[in-house]
C-alpha cells in the first residue's frame, strides 16, 4: 500500500529547507555590505544587526 501523502510532506520539508538556506545566505551577504551600500537602500547598521540576530528559521 502506498502513502501518497509522503511526497507532499517531503516536498514541503525540502521547500522549507531551501527557504532556510536562502535566508542564511542572504543574511551573510548583507553582513558584508558597506555603509554606502546600506545607505543606497535606505538601511542602517542597526537594521542589519537586527536582521543578523534572527535565526535562519525566522522570516
């Protein structure tokens, strides 16, 4: 007997892991931005610090 729900669950797990990895990579990239880069997008180092303090699973 085949459980057709397994593929859906595995797909959602895979998607979640992908989103978490993207968040982690994006935040690491943001940490390397210069003051000028941040100014250009209207952000400050305090904004960056707040974002970097979040764990990868938090949006």
